[in-house]
C-alpha cells in the first residue's frame, strides 16, 4: 500500500465541516458591526444572537448565559482571573475566598494561569490523580475549606481522554459554597454535555475542536454567578467581554454546533469500534506497550499509548514520513521537550512519558486509515528500538543519555 495522508490529531484541531465552510463563505459579505444601529449592524446582530441561542441550547443553557470569546484559553483565563480580583471587591461576598483548587492534569492555559496567580498571592491547591487520570476525590474533600472560591477541573483530558465525574465534583464544591468551572473543550461535541446535569457555574468550549473555525470560543456563565470581565473597554457581550464580535466566527461556531447535534451520537459509536480495533491491533503487533488513560471512562476518539525504547518525537516524525499525523501530547505544549505533565501526574516515569503518542480520531477518520496506521506502526517502533542502545525489552531507557 502506498503512502496515504491520514489525519489523526483531531484533539489538536479539526478541519472545517463542509456545512460550516458554506455558512461562513455565504456570510462573508456581511461586514456590519453588531453594535451599530443601522441596517448593516442589525443584520450582524441578528446573526450573532441566533448563534448565541444555538450554542446555548446545545449545552442546556439560556442564551443570556453564553459569552463569546476568542478561544478556550481566553475563557479559562477569564474564570481563573476572577479570583485575582476578589481582594479588589470585584466579587462581592468572595473577598475571603481567594483559594483555587484545580488538578495536575489541566490544560497548560489553566496550569500556567494558576501558577501566575499563585505568584501574585492567590493560594492554589493542585489535586493529584490516579494511574488513569481520575482525580483524588478524598483529597478534594480535604482541600475544600471555607477559603476556596473556585474549583476548576476539566471534563475530558486532551492528552489521555479520561473523563471526570464533574457532577459529583460540582456537588462537593457547592456544598462548600465554592463556585465550579469545567474546561469542556475536549468534551463538548464529542459526548453529551448539559450544564444543568453537571451543575457547573462556568463551562468553557471552543469551536475549532468541533469542526468550526479557529479564534472563537464560548464561556457559559450561570445566571446570578459573580463575574468580572477579563477584557475591558466596550459594552459588547453585555459588558462581559470587550471587543467587536467576530461575527463570521460566531456563525461558524453555531453551525458547527448544529452539525454536532446531528452527527455526534453515531460518530461516537464509530469511534469506539475503531479505537478498540486500534488498541487490539497495537497489542497484537507490538510488544511492551502501555495504554494511558482510563480503560472505560474516556473519550471514544482518543488513544494514548507509550512505547518504551522509542521517543515520541521520533515516532511522530517517522509516521509523518508515511503521511500520518499524530501528536505527542497537547498541541499547546508541543514546542517543549519536557515529558507530558499529564502522564507524569498519572505515575508514569519520564522515559515512558517521552515514548508516548496521542492518536485522536475525527469525523473523517475511516477504518481503512486505522488499518494503514497498524501496517506501518510496528515497523517504525521496531526500527527506533533497534537504534536505541537504552532499550531492553521490559525495561525503560536504563542507559544514561
């Protein structure tokens, strides 16, 4: 079989859905500012508000609870930064609640923001996870003291796909009088997500993970929840996020959501079949492998696997030569040579973490592509291991480098 072009990095970003592309192209002549009162502006405003309603309904929210933002990272920064404002009375009643709880396997935009806030005086407590990436619930209960203002735990992990029990985490947070935020960027559009079932106060989502455009996301803010704008200087989004609305991006996001509502359920079933075939194929053709993430409570499109004795970057590059795109972890951290913080948090050593790749399927992935990957991957792992003087079957990189 000749070289194919196979995209298996859909957790990093997804291609535009054809219907999203059509929607955006047709709307490109609509240039009015949604804040303008004339006909051009009113047309843009009508489309923005229709999109807001579409996005809200998809997650069980009211349209007034949706704030359009530039990205999932901006939404996460907005929520976390609320509690940097608390001592300045931006959050009435929360002046004494300036402690944040999050987990050690969050996206870098949450971890780095939390670390930044810690340097400025905010107390941040990091939850440990088990070998599968599920948070330590007993530790959460211990950490929930009366100074905790916010708990922030992602719904599904972007690297290993593990899904958290957000409803239970929210229940514990609310019993303590704390607010609850979940980064649901990797979950919304891939599994049912309803803000009322989860009970959360804040929820983050992003368009480009669900076949929508880049540069647009949404933040759910439950009605009555304290809020402090992260970007100031305008009345847009009812004063919650300054800056002229990205009308085309917002419309593209809404269309992506519409298509998710139609395609998500059947797609998840297809992913589960391909994931099982991929896992079985790797187990049968390659010795000494480790699958990362929870075996059942995980996203159906995501498989993270470690190959001791083979560097993840080398695997990625060899696969790329065969036309196959995968990842060694979060796209936002791909420029780093450090091992995955997610895998380290699950108890993996640095050697195994370095030898991991993430395979994430999308709506265009076919079983033929999975078969092609299984045809080329064993030879690649064998070739890399042969070149590695540090690899001994059953052990991990025992030789010094």
